[in-house]
């Protein structure tokens, strides 16, 4: 493909995946937690200022109900299966606090637990958003060719089948994993491999769904079902990672049941033993409820999964896919990391760091750079753009280029000022 003096072509931009982001209030856990928190914050100043209980009492009831109904329901379901859940233990502790007159403390416990549950749900949703956003990189439609290649048909990519031949035009995203049959180009595979530079593609080379085709047209035979593409498998892998449990969480879940039973038994003992020896009923109940509140393991339970989910979600938003919660937890124990791709540690944008003319060429750095930048002016390759950017940064004047030719994977050639220039 060649051109002469003409305006620079519009370079296909690399569209980012549409940013999926679940709104916090779209989650029922967040809405209930917000209602509970607002009711608590409205009741707190009234309570501390000595207002009549008829003013702040209903607000505390709303805080208890909004933040506690869901964990109470989950706890009762677990109790029906003959297991004692920490959620139920927390609700009992909050109700116990209210029973001994510590309504504020019980409401605060409910609010903390509800807020933690909402944050965990939000982190889980945001993790799914980050991963599912990868699927948006794959185009919604593709151009399928007939057996003789004479008829083009635009169809949804999920209707492609193994063996179909698709036409990928310059600047389009590739619709399915496959193998190049005809054409030469380069593909931006940063979303799959992390490599910042386009990879040359020629007949026989593999291409991946969601990657961006360069300046050449390609005919690609579909080799994998769209549901089994590399991107789809990455999504599945990370979704499975969010469902795994770290050793700390597994340990806590293992002892949680026994601990909850032990707390209930100990609470009954703290209440019944003094009562059997003639202690006052109110005093015995007060001690028992105080013990249950203090012994509730809510803080330990809440300190495990939310941080891990938040870490996995944050890593996903920055392009780091975590294989499992186990891997994330063990990350804190590593002493050294081996990085296999230079682009992982850099910005992924090539820059000119030095210009070295050959001895006897009769060119200095600026004149050599000006010739190369003039030839690369029409190029869409990141290395060509880096050369042009450096020339402009130095304030060099670029002479018009004629007879421009770009060969995918090899470079460009042009006539600049009557001289043939090949880069």
C-alpha cells in the first residue's frame, strides 16, 4: 500500500474496554446498610443529648431492622440445618445489648456488621466488573466470508463456528481466536500478553479475539468457539479465583462453628451458675449479655474476606489478574518476584533514547532523526510514532515524504528530499 503527499491517515485508536462499574446503591446489601447507618446517625445525637426515647427509639428500631434482618434470616436458615452461624450470634448479641439497656451499643454492632457485608458485596461485584470488562474487548460482530470468499456477511461473533473464515479489516478488533489464512499485518495483543508492541501476523500465525488489527487486512479461520477463546478463559479463571478461599478464611470457618457453640454455652453458664447460687436475675442477665457481646467473633470474621476481595478487585482494575485468594494471601510472604515481560515494568510506550549516526555517513543526530521521522510520518506503528514524537520534541522540521510504503513486520520506506529512506 503506497501514498504520496497527502494528509496523514487517521490512525485507528485502541478503544478501551467499556468500564463496567456496579453502582453501590444497585446492591441490596448497600441499600440496607445505608438505611441502617442513616437511622443510627439520626438517633445518636438525640440519644446523647438526653431527648425523649420516643424520638430516637423508633430510629434505633429502624437501624436494627434494616441492618439485621438479612443476617438474622441467614442465621436462622443455618440453624435449620443444625449449624450455628456467626451472623445469628451477632444478632443475638445486639438484641442482648438492647435487652440490658445498651441499645446504642447494639445498634452500632448492627451498623458495623451491615456495612462490612455491603463492602464485601460491592468488592465482589467490582471484581466481576473488572473481569467481565475483558469480554467487552471482543467485537460484537464479525465479517464472515462464504466458502468461495465472494460473499461477506456481518454476523454476531457468538454465532461464529470453528472453521468459519472471517475478514478483519485494518483497525478492527479480531472477533475470534483463529489462524491467519491470507494477508499480512500486525496485531496489538497487549490485552492478552501484556506486550506493548504490535506483533507481526502472516499466514499460519495465531490471532486472538479482542486484539486490534493493524494496517493490513487479514483472512482468519476460526479455530476456537468464541465461548472458549483466550479472553473467555481468562475471565473464567479470575471468576474462579474470586470464589476460592484463603488459608486464613478456611481456618476461621473451621473453628467458627465450634466457637459459636462455645460462646452460647459459656453465655448460658455465665447466666445460670450465678442465678443458681442466688444472684439477682437482672445482674445475671447483664453479665451474660455483656459476655456474649465481648466474646462475639464478628471482628475476626469481618477482617478476613473483605480485605482479600478488595485486593483482588483493585489488582483487576490495574490489569493484574489474581489466580486465587490463596495466591493473594501468600503474596505478602514473598521475598522476590520474577517478571517475564519488560512491558510489565514500563509504561508500554516506546521512546527514542539515543540517536547514533554511523561514522562517515555525513549525518549528525538531528539530520538523521529528521529523515527517519519524515519517512515514519505516515506510519501507524508505535516505533514509528516514537521516532516522530522525538523529532517534534527536538523542534525538527520534517520534509514531505513521497512514495511511502509500509511492510507489516518489516518497516517503512519513502522518498524524502529526493533520497530513498528505509526504516
